[in-house]
C-alpha cells in the first residue's frame, strides 16, 4: 500500500545496517520502519537453525547476531520507531540462564507474539554469574519455570531447549578475576558476549581434574524441594533414572506436556550435554535425561512439526541389546524387550505426517531402542525423508548393529523405507581389523561378518535412497547398492595424532577397508568417482583436533588403486558439527561448495561442475 517492494526494503535495510546511515532514512514513517525491520528479521537475520549453529555447547557464552544488534540500534534512531522495531525483536527470544528466564517472565516482553525461543541452561556459567534460582530465592526448578513459560507462548514455531550440566563443579573452582571476566562478557543484552573472552575463560575453567562440589545450604534446600515434589506427585521409572543421573527431575514431564500443546511448532531441538566425573576425577562419563519415551509421547500432537533434533535424551532402563548369534542380527529383534515397552498410545499413533527431517544423536548407553524404531519406521501416513544419525565417540559395532536392526523392524519383521531420500550417518569407524574376533557367548565370528551384516540390514531397507553419506561399515555389502542412489560420500572421523602408532594402525585399517569396498563397487560397475570426507573431532571442552588432512599420506595405496582403475578421488572439507546439523535440518543433506581432486602426485582444488550442481538442485526440488 506504500509502494514498497522487496527490492526497496532491501535497499533501505542496507542503508540502515551498512554502515548504519541513519541520516538517509530517519524521515521514514514508523510503518515503513516496521516493514524494514521485518525484512531484516525475516531475510537477513538468518533462520532459527542458523543461529543455533553459531553456538558451541561446551562454551559458556553465546555469540552475537549482528543483525539483531542492527535492530537494537534501529530502536534508538527515532522514538517513533522504538515500539514497532521492538515488536519485531520480541519474536525471537534467547534466554541463557534460569534467572534470566524468571526475569523475562516477570517483564513486559513475554507474550503470545514470541514465535522463536532458544533456552540455554549452562549450569557452570549460571553458578559463576550467581544466576541460578536458589540464589534469588526461587524454590522451583528451572524445568518448572520453563513449563510455565511455554504455556504463555502458545504461538511458538521454533523451540530449542539446551541443558549443559556439570553438577560436580562448584563456584569455588573459579578465581575471582575469572568470575569478573565472565560477568563482563554477560553485561548488557544477551547478544553481546565477547567470543574471545568466553573462549579464554572456558579454557581456564575446564581443567581435567575437578573438585567434588560441596552442597551448600541453597542446594540442600533444592534437594528437599525435589523430595517433597516426588512425595506429592509420585515417582516413576523415568524419575528414578533421572535422580540416578543426578538431574533435578521436578518439572521435566511438565515441560514435555507443555511442548505437546504447542500446535504451531515447526522445529524442535531438545539437547542435553552433561557429564559425571568419576571417582579419580581424571575422567568423565556422559549423563542423559531418561525421558525419551515421554518426548515420543508428545510428538503425535504436533501436527505441523517438520524438523526434530534430539541429543542427550535416553531411555530409563539399562537393557541388554546384544545379539546372541549371527541369525539374530540378520533376522532382527525376535524377542520382546520388556524393559522398554511402547505405551498403548504410541502403539496406536505415529509421529505427525508433517515430520520429514530428524537428527538423532545416539547415546552410548540407555538406548531407547523401541522408541527409536517407533520414531524412524514408516507407519500410516508418516514417512521420513531425511535422517541424520550420529553415534557418540566410544560407540562400537554393537551400537551400530542395534540401531540398524531396530531401524524399521516391526512385528512382521524388517520393512523397507522407500520414502527415505537422504541419509547421513556419523560413526567412529576405525575400519576392518582382520586380527580381531568378536565373541558372543558360544558363537564366534569375525568382525568382517558383523560389518557386512550391518550394511546388509541398512541397504536392504533404503529402497528409495538418493544420497547416502556414511562410514565404510554401512557400505560393506557384496550385493549392489540401491539403484536409486545418486550421491555417495564416505564419511570418516578424525583420529588426532596423539599416538603415532595408534593413528597409523587406524588409518591402515581404514585403507584396507576402503580398498575392499572399492573392489566390490568396481565389480558392480557402479563407481566412477569416490568422495571421502573427514570430520573434525571435538573433545568435551570443544577443542578441535584434526588429522593431517592429506590422503596421499594417510591412504597412498587406496589412491594408487583408484588411479589404476580410472576412478577419480575427491575430498571435501567438512564443516563443524553444529553447521552440519544446520545444513541437514534445512536442506536434507550437508552442503559442500567445493572439493579437492586428488591424484597420487598432485592435488587440485576444483569447484562443483555443472553436472554435480544440477544433481544437487534436482534433489532440493524433490524435498
């Protein structure tokens, strides 16, 4: 109605943010300013998942979004702009401590206009900044407050709940100077953290040896509140497992029920990064929120949900998922797992038909196998199109066997997944070591047979797959690859050179594995190009460790074999894990902009050729 089109809004937005030439636009009416602010929010600020990808969950701070800062600056240009621009800003909210959540709920900015919520509870930084609830006299848990908050935000479209918990770390572990630095990082708006300062503090406040936390009076009162809550509401198996994992269970199920009422929800991320230090205080183990079954219980109600990402949520029982013999592996789970039963509600219902993309990070223990099967297997009008499965470091072949056997097996046995178009699997595959034999009670069979079984179980189900990015273990099968497969990438994880001989052994095993796979694919006549990617490895503290990324040194025999067979070998640079997850959620596959073409004696960097670009475009149009 004002003759404003997208091109004009873009020009005005550029005048505002680069380099904030307010003198050219100060005469704009509040309505036009609102349209410009909305354009910046919708087109320049980035998708909600783009913002999630900027955070390392192991860091205390949160990176600033420069476009959000531009909108904050617009509020100061003219008083007539402030209200309308603030209305745009309030659509996407980021809360990074329980106390700030309480402040937000008590303030004027909490209401039905909020569409995107990113909640972060990093227990370490909350304690350092005195922003934990007992410190301000709040007896409720952060879960109880979050449940109350979600009930006041009925129009949420995107929600991320991130818990980073280290209960054994006390505030006395932080020196006064470091605490002041961390406070300085948090001054002002939530978007103004100093990345450099945060990294500096994180590196000094995460030593390998921790003190055991002393439970102060405030924490003792919180424990009393938790026990009173359990007496009043009763305790089920999930609550007992939660207490064993040393989480405050008060309100977790209330949060999940509140999420089930968010009928406009499009994207949901439930992330838990927590550890428990062992008695010697030199090692740590992962802890999980044992409410995966409760998460599944709410999913059928979310009829608009398209994207789901789950990390650090598990089952409530320690189950024995070992297969007793090779036939069990081939035929799938032929026994009832009474420790992990589906509720009658889940038996009669499926995830919403709108849900097409899932990212699952498989825990190393307490694997909720039956619920994973319910979530992944097609049923009625529900069928996944994009699936990204990431196994934790430390998972072994038994985890891979369990996952593929429960991938889509039902009571009638194994069923295909014809609608699954894109799949990516990240698994710590060290390759085939022919010297290792694995025992299973009275049966003894080679690792080679187990690896082949994993591949057979997977590939026989992916009858409509078009792109598959996975380690060699998921390809090692003597039958042809699915005829629909258009793009194959071998994904390997980095093995840092902490031990030269160990690293040499691993890469030697990988080379042997890939040469064997290469021979199989060559006999099938299906391989003209070989794509190999190596992902960076991050330790718990977020420190990135890389191998020497030169396949000519790591796998010379493989390259020589490829050259003799006339097969082109390419390597592609992998992004960080948060960016890989972002790509997959938004595009159904990790995006690569270039690759390196390798010959035995040279290395050339080339861009995607026209054929590859067209293939990617065709895939995008099919999603």
